[in-house]
């Protein structure tokens, strides 16, 4: 792959009716099973479902864009990028803006309270876009990476991880052969990760963590589906897995293999039990960092506690925050006892003669006492 991108950007004007939404929009693309075949992109039912996803997902802020467009018209401050699929052009970048325009036109056709002025409607008649049809997927990923990974318009954590993983697998299989859609082939290769990093505005460490955590997500999701969890791994729990993969103590505890980026059988069972529970018990870890049943506190217990503390969580289902508090209290108590013991030992070394030899001057005696107390305090602080 070249160090720089010789992008072929042809600016063209298209009718709004010739531009379709991307059914494989990275914002809601999280799993290979989510992908729609290109030959079906233009199908009416596919476009209707894609439009519904864009409109119904609050985090996409389509209605916020609508408010701006219906008062000012469509102003192409941010470019829309497309590529040709069959007889239409699918949106590569700009799906939110296109959804907002289509929704405004739909509302205007229905009448009611919204009737758009002619000048606003005229701004929708044709849209000026950049045609990426002559560019390869690496170039398209480069544009999306600049826009949505490590930028102000970031994709969610799971979609971002999946799209980076897809790119990694494509580059990996280009080098080693095989089907890039088969996660079983995955093996972490730092040199391939560096190639992927060039496409995205993030550190190599983030590329590594997202690639590895998504491979683990695929493993856990497939196991959950086999156990009857409809839909597999829920997106809201993905941050727990992501933070697990980032933490050495947790990776070791759950027996995670770095190169293949999967848990061994025992570790997988333990992870699912703690995060999802089983028929007999509820989940004991419910979030990555918030609340009293969080992964961060569990990681502290793994690193600082002994097996008894760990068993309190795993076996007895104590909340991680409660067990962490017990460890902190025990360490504080030991530290205090050690400080007091040190101070006592230091005091036992003091002979009354040290003070009595000074004479009868109150100032001299007070100075000596302050010096001795300071010595005791310093000794206590060193060992506390």
C-alpha cells in the first residue's frame, strides 16, 4: 500500500433521486452478518430500512441537521462523497445529511405544518458531490478515517472497532491469503497494524486494542448466540470487553491469547459468567467504570487482592467496589499499625538523659523535644 493516497476526486452534480443511502454505513455496521450485498443496495426495502435506522437513531443527530437545512437550505460546507453502484450512487460520506434532506422532502410532500420555501427546495434539486468510484477501498477507508476515527464526528466504539478490524483483515489477507471475512484466520501482526494506522487518525496502540477487542467480541458473541442469547453481544457492554483487552492483569486473569486475540475455554466461560451471569446468578460486572459493579474496581481486586478477595466476587458475587473497599481498608490498617510500631520503636531508643543533659533552660528542652518528635515522625512516614 502506498505511503500517500493519490485520490481521484471528480466533482459532479447529481439529482437527489440518484443518490442512495449506504446500507453498510459504518455507524451501524458491527458484525459481518450486518452487511448487505452490493447487488441489493438499490432495493426499495433495503433503502427504506436504512433510512429508518438513520432517522430513528438519536445519536446520529439527523433532526439537528434538518433544523439547519430547513431554514438555510443545503449549504455544502462538508463534502458528500459517493461511488457508483449499479445505476445509482451510494453515499460513502454524508449519510446523515442525505437522510436529513430526504426526510425534509418526505415531510414536505405530506404537507401539514411543514411546507418548504421554493428556494430551499431548489437547493435540493441537485447536489454537488465527489465521486470516489475510481478509488480503491483503502482510499475510501482513508477518507472515512480522517472524518470519523479520532475526530470530532467519531463512530461509536463498536462500529469503529469493527471497521478497523475489517480493514486490518483485508490488508492481512492481501499479504497472507484467505477470506478477510473469516475471523478464524486472524493473527495479530504489528506490521499490518502499522499499515492500518496510516488510514486512521489514532495511535498504533488504539488500532491494536480495537483490532484485538473486536476479534474477542466476535468469539464471545458467537458463544452467546450458541447459548440462546438473541443478537449475541449487546453493544452497550462492548466497552467492558474493550477495557478488559487493554488491561494486562485482566487479560491474564481471563486467559486471553494476544496473538490470536481469543480467550481460552476456561477464560471465556469466566468472562461470560461475570459479565452476563448464568441461570443461577446475575452479572457481577455491569459497566466498564461506573457504579459499584464495574470492571475498573474488579481489575484493582485482581491486581492488589489475594485469591480470597477474588473469590468473594467470582464465587460469592460481592460487588467489586465493596471488595476493593475491603482491600483498601486492610492496607490502610496495616500501614497505620506499621507506622505506630515504627514510632514506638523510635521512642524506645530515646533516653531521658538526652533531655535532662540539656540543663534547665525551657527553650533548650523544648527545642530538643521538637527534634526528637520530628525524628519519630520521619521514621514513621518512611515505613508507613
